[in-house]
C-alpha cells in the first residue's frame, strides 16, 4: 500500500490521506486547518494533482476533515464520496455555514482567496455523496481490480466512521476520530476487531494521560454541580459549545438533570449553528435511529434564542444558562461576546466542556484562569476576571490508553500515526514501539510517499 499524509501543517488540521491499493487511488477526508486562513488552510493537494481519484471517503463532518471536500469533488466529478448516512444530511449544511464564515473573513481580513468554494460547488459535492450503512460491506471495482469497504461507528460524533478497506485479503483500517465512551446522545465506538494489517490511528489526546478516576459520567456529574452552584448564587452560566455534537449532548444533560431535580429550572438561551443542527439531529434520529436526540426536548425546556444586544462589561439582564457557539470561544462568535459580558461579574461562571486550542481565546483564558484581566481583542475590551472558570473533560476523543490498547490487540503489522500534535504522536510512537516490537510505527512527514 502507498500512503501520503496531505496535512501540510501536521497536528490537528487539514486532515487528508491518499492511499493507493492496486489500481485504486483513494482519498480519505479533505479538511481545513482551523488555525489557518485561505489557501494556507488547505491540505497539500498539489502532491496528488496528477492523480485521478477513484474513491473519496468522508469519515465525519467536522471541518478539519470535511472543509475542503468541495474542491476535491470538483476535480474528481466521477468519484463517489462514500460516507455514513447521517453525514449525507450534515455535510452540505456544515459546508454552507463554512462559506458564510469565509465571506466574513474576506471582509475582515481582506483575503481575496476567500471563499474557497461557492454554493454551486456544494451542490455538486452533494450529488456525489454516497450513503453507506454501518457494518454493511460494499464492493467497488476498477477494471479487473476490486476493493471492499466497511464503515464502523466511531462514536466521536453522529455519523463518525472508522473505515475498513479489504484488499486481496489485507485489512487496512482508518480509525477516524474515536470515542469509546457513550455520550448521552450517542453510543460509543464499535471499531473492527481481529487482526489488522495496517492501522491509521488518531493520536489527539496522546500528550496527556487521563486520571483513572475520571470518566465521562463523573465529569457530567461535576458539570451539573458547577452549573447548580452558579445558578444558586444568582449568576448566569455560560457554556461555550461546539455546534456539531457537543451542544446537543449538553442540551440533553441539562434536560435530564432538571427532570431529576439536580438543576433548578431557569431560562436556557442558545445561539449559533448548533441550534440549526438540532433540527438535523432530530431528522437523523427519525430516519436512522442512530442517535438519541428528540427536538421536543427543547420545547419542553423552553429554550430561547439569544436576542439581546451584547455590550462588553454589561451583565446579561436575564439570569440563566447560556449554551452558545463556539466551543473555543473564537472571536466574533456568540460565546466570545457573551463572555465579555459575564466575566467581570463574580456571581457568573464559565464552564468549558471540551478541548480548547491554546491559541484560541478559550485556550488563553483557561491557561491562566486566576489572572486579573483578560483582553478581548476584536471587542477592544479589557475585562476584569471575576467570574468562576472551570473545564470539564467531555472530549469527543478517546483516551490515549484506550487507543493504544486497541492498536495492540489489532496486532497490526504497521501503525500510522495521525491527527495529533508533536507531543501526542511522540507518546504513541514510544508506547507502541515498546508494546508492539514486531510492528512498524510510522509518524509520516507531510507530502512524503510511504510504502506501508
């Protein structure tokens, strides 16, 4: 098998891999690097410019895996884009929102590369989508060659898939982004078992171990207790959330906690793309039964849109729970603007429920939660830090020990490391080299061709 990692900046960015199996050129994912703008955010497509892609696979709909798919689809209009059924609903919606963000960035930054694609490109991309059920084998042929593809639930977010290729009795598995623990809305991963020839493995959480006493259940309990204390002291609780998956899970956590008397009843406000995606989650539940999310829950909670004018430093007039995009409190988003209102007031609290990149406002705030002030650049506002700030481990990614155990039990002849920063990959490289002495552990350089 020939493999090229096309993520030019490594880390967790524009995820994309090309593999060649016999006559087949297969592209797995094509994302955008969230830290980069314009063409710098793209995978290294030039490395495969001379190749005709036969099959494209989309593991899930986060933009670091999906964000540049329309460009690849346009260059390979006859290649089916194989993905799970939920992704056929979600992918076009996520890409339409991405266009809106890129248009705003063009105006703010003067970057004439943006937007990288238009709505007509999404329409063509949508036409190429090929929905495949989890666990069902599909055979694809090219001349006298053939390959078998099976998608397995990866747990990470609705629609997330691990991809198994079977070619001439060899099993090649892309883990995609994985979560083994069950979420309130979604079961955990069910990755393919048995011996694997080549495993392409995510390493997101490799840099840091998780304490054995911490589980998703204990973190949910801790979150509920934190929200309750903030409300009891007369404050508002801001929960910055990722639109796809995390917002919907937090809605269900709050709904169930209120029903069991663990949280007082109070107004719940929400804003951002995640609110629209709730409608898609409800549709996916009805069509596939792959997720436990009922839109009626929001009506019962009387969730309200965030309609007030947010002015830095002025506390929000209605006390309650604010569930707002984005999860990393990126500039110009509802959570960023609301934080500038809530942070100066000691009764309020901010509860982060997932990973925050150190370079984002959320990551910078968490790096020094006891600082005296925090500067909101795009608002030109220096806020006194008086509200409580806490972080809860509700990540959508598996612990490093769980992923290492999976790699070991697979007895893979080769393990290719991906989707992690340098420290994360280094831990996996050392751990797996020690536990799998007969296997090749490969941390590929971007753009280089490897025979695996």
